[in-house]
């Protein structure tokens, strides 16, 4: 495990593997370099790239510095880019995709961006996104970490109730989720009210690939299409047979094809 020091002093834990062009993986909510898609995705990409897998602030072995802001997470990526020697590509999944796009819009030294299913699911104008962030903060302020995880899964993501019950019956998994529950409002903040930030995305001037699965929630499909339309020159790709929980064996070849083109 290595560390990058962000602008505000936060220690960002990361691992480096493989060889080739530098590529940083940006995880979604509740995930880290040891939990979620990264443990299986990183080795596949390391066959072609130098892969930087990191713990977003407040997760795993990374530290945290309050107050939180989306800009601090962009600074974390900037610190990793410096560790990588500059000029990297970013691969973001779910809310990590939104963070990767924000980093690109911020003008960091990024060659290309791959965004898989950034969950801008409240783009219809219902204004539920801001309420999600407030409710998560309320649950966490009362010490109800399990309640925050459950709210995120059931209300925000739409995970079926039986699946949530099953996860609660797996103590080792549920403890990992509760341990990073305090970062759920961070992801909500990254998602800008879960509405597509079209004006912000329009400033991106680097090659961008936006993807979604053919079997994913229709809201996520629409979000990916809207993001691709908002970014000048962005490519849009549908991965056959995939859901939000994309298989690394399917995602990795699409990433390699785009980044090495």
C-alpha cells in the first residue's frame, strides 16, 4: 500500500499494478480498492495498463478531512495523477463515473475518461436528489449507519428488499458497508442532486466514453445517453447483457479498446 497526500493533507491510500499507460480507477458508493468491482477489474486492466486503485477519502486506509466538498475529491485525484507522473486516463463506475467527469471538467492532466453508468436518475426535475443527501445526513447524525446503508440501497438505488435482508444476514459484508456509511453523503454531493450537470459537462474537451448495460435500469440508460450528449464529441456504448453491476470481463475490453485507440 502506498499513499498520496492531497492538497488538504488527507492521506489517500492506493495500490499500483501492471505496466503501460497510467489508468486510475474511481469507485462508486461504499466501494474501495478491496471491496466492490475494483479487486476483479484492476488485475484485468493491469495486463495492459499501469493501474492505480485507491480508497476514496474516508474509506479503507485513506484518511478524511472535514468539511467535505466535491472539490477535495478532485484534489485527491490530482494527487494521484502526480504520483503517476501526470497524464492519466480515468475509469469511473457509478458515482465514481460522475467524480471522474468532474475531474475532467476541472482541467486536470487527464488523457481520456471512461464513465460507466453515472447515476443521474433524478433528471426529470422531481428534486428528490437533494432530499436524499439531507436524509442520509440525518440518519448518520443519529448514529444510524445501518439505516443509512438501507436507505441508500432501497430508496436511492432500488435494490429489492429481500436482497437487502440477505445482505444484513451476512455480518462480514454488512459491517464493511456500515464502516463507510458516513461517506454516502459524499457520493450524494458528487451527484449534484442526481441531475445531469449539462453546463459543467459541456466544458470537457478530452476524449470521453460513456457506457451503460443493456439490462440496466431505464433511468440509468437515459442518464448515460444524456451525459454523452452533453459532452462534446463523447462516444456512447451499450454493453450487451450488463446491469449496473457490470462484469469486469466485459468492461475491461471496452476500456482497453477506447483508451488505447
